[in-house]
C-alpha cells in the first residue's frame, strides 16, 4: 500500500523557518516526481513546488520562490521542504503528493494526510 | 496563470439523483500533440486530503465508482455523479495540469437535499 506521511509542521513566528518531511513507502520512490501542495483554511489546494526523480529539476510557485527549497533523499525515501522567511499567508495544511510514474505533470494521484503550518506572532 | 472557475459553488441533491458540476478554464487545456485534456477532478471530505477521481477529463482513477463521470474538452468540463450516495457528500475541485502552477477551481460543495 502506498503511504505518504508528512511531519514537521507547527506554530512559527513571522520571519521564522520550518522544515517539513514526507516519508514515502509502498512504491519505488526514485521513479516519481514529487510535489508539495498547500491548502489554506476554507480554500482550494495550491501547488507549491515539484522535484524530479534525482533532484536535478525543480520548479516553484512564484509565491514561494526564493524562500522555500524542495529536496529529496532517495536512500531514505523522503521528500523535504525547507521554508524560510515565513509569512502569515503561508499558513496552511501542507501535503506531499506524488505524480504518475515518470511524469512531471502537476497531477496528483496520491496525497499524504498533511501537516499544519501556522505562522503567527 | 490559467484560471479555473467552477459552478455552482454548492448544490443539494436528493439521494439517487444526478449531480452536475461545471468547470471552465481561462484558456484551452487540450494538448494537440496527444489530443488529451489536462483536466482532473478531486473529491475532498472534511479532514481528509483530496482524492483523485478523474484525469484526462474523462478517465476514472483506479477504484473510483463508475457513478462518477467526466466530460468536456478545450475550456469547458463537467463532473457528473449519476446517482448520488450519502458517501459522496464532499467538496469537489477541478484542476488543470496543462502547465504549472496547476491551478484548482474554488470548489463545489455537494450536500444531500
């Protein structure tokens, strides 16, 4: 069974940093592009970033470019996002999500349960 | 960015009746190279992540009941639940994956009448 389990969320002050992790099991992790998607309360999901199978190709949403860094460790089957200079508008549930095998498309066929990030003083 | 607009924002349907949700994209999301529409539908129940129902505008994801159907092409798309069941109460989102940032619609809340 495919499982994606996020961790690392919490309450952080504006300007602070947080690192989220996503442990993946039940599939050959290195075969998939991986994504972070976030969802603010009462709003639709918003794509944040993607990374290819070996980490050599990365794309960010304009809203997080220069502040967030996506990475992966294929030996540990884990996806990461380092979030710096956090703002109130970054408050959301953050999901990791997988694409279809070998595809870079921002189409998500499995999602984790999400981790809450709250940016507030 | 491509803007996705859903209608209605909410609808109440009797059990066993048909539910129809519309989605319009601000530009054509049909790939001419493979003649496939880059349009997906997701279902989200409270406290859960979104679940992929439909991709390519009309292809059902594995395990999705056949009462869920997708149609449309170009800029106009529809999700139909042919016979609404109690477990279908949820918010439904369309999403274009033609290009990043893979924008979602605002969501349609489906309830039981």
